[in-house]
C-alpha cells in the first residue's frame, strides 16, 4: 500500500457560505481555498478540512447512497481539534453559534474536551492534553 501523503477531511454541508463563515469564525482564520463547490482550511501541509455542498457530492454519488440532505442534523463525523486552551476555544465556538453538546471536562482518554455541533450537526471537539 502506498504511503498516505495528505489527510483531507471533507464535511458535506447544506449551505457552503454559512458553513464557511462558521468555520472561519471558530477557527479564527481565512480559508486557503474558497470557490463555488469547495472551501478548504489547511492546518498543515498534510492536513486539510474541506466543506463541500451536499448538492455537489450528490452529483458524484449519483444515487448510489442516500442523498446527503437526508443526513442533515444527524451526527455523521467528529472533528477532533487539539488546542492550547480547550475551554476558551469551546466558549468562542459557542459565541460563534455552535450548539453545545457536552461541556469541557476531563475525559477517560486523558484529554480535557468539550463537544459542540456545527450548523449541519457535525460534531466538533476542542481538546487539550491533561498530561
């Protein structure tokens, strides 16, 4: 198997502009790419977050899976973001319109983490190591 050269997570979103504005706010950065059909935030040369409208991916899936609109509001993934200050990032995301799921607290796996939902119901976690 060839080595993985890039990890790009793409979230399917109902409204690209709404989601781009939301992620621009919670990430406190401008997207590296913002064109009709795709918004990308590059975290490192090897890691990116993409936002693709449901209608765009529906063309590719071509009826071979349920239409992405059928999953709106249903958690379909988790975006786990390690930060220096999880409580501050969590509170900032709330102020940007994220929906609270589970407050920042120590977790069994050794992180301090808080769970929220974005406008499409995708789960976002802001976490920091306790060690």
